[in-house]
């Protein structure tokens, strides 16, 4: 072989070695990229599942919110009706004529009292309710209570 051929063979051998080395590096890089691609695919699948689960959770929350909102609106409507009925009843009560104390039956306030102690307790309770300083207070009713109390004291205390 001539020197030129020998150099050419050496050069081809060197080129082949370089090409082989580059080929190995490329194969190694290709395997690494395939592993990363596999990992990315797995992550992508996990993210798809998480996204689907999150969409389902949000859908359930939206349905729950709608249900709660509907219940709230229904209860609000009921409350509005009850309030209107209460206001009408209140107006009717305010417009009604005050009762005539003389028409109240005897022993109305101390009905069922069987002892001096229960009589005193009932008297204190009635005074708390009907004292003129209270909102429900009424002087005429308080006078009627005092009359009944005096009669009951005569019965129990002799």
C-alpha cells in the first residue's frame, strides 16, 4: 500500500472511530430523551387525571352552591311571607279596640292558686308583667290584679 492509501485508511479509520463515538453519544442522548419523554408522558397523564378530578370537584361544588342558593331563596321568600303576615297581624292588633277591664271574669289572674305561697309568687309575676312602667303595662289591669290579690289574701290569711 502506498503511503497515501495508508494515510487514507488511517484517516478513514479515525473518521469511523469518531463517527462511532458520535453515534454512541447520540444513542445515549436518544435513550435519555426517551426516558424523559416517558416521564413527561406519565406527568401529562397524571395532570390529565388531576384536571378531570378537579373539574368534577368544581362541578359538584357548583351544584351544591346552586342547591344552597335555591334553598336560601326559598327560605327568604318564606321569611318575607311570615314577616308580612306578622305585620298584618300587628296592624290588626294595634287597630283593635282595647279590652274593657270590667268585662274580665272574676279570679282571672289568680285562677288555680291553692296556697298563700303560690298566691304571692303569682302576684309578683303579674306585677312584673303588667306594671305601667313596662311596655305591656296597664294601670286598669294592675288595679284589677290588686283587687283580686286583696280578696285572695283575705281567703288565705283570714
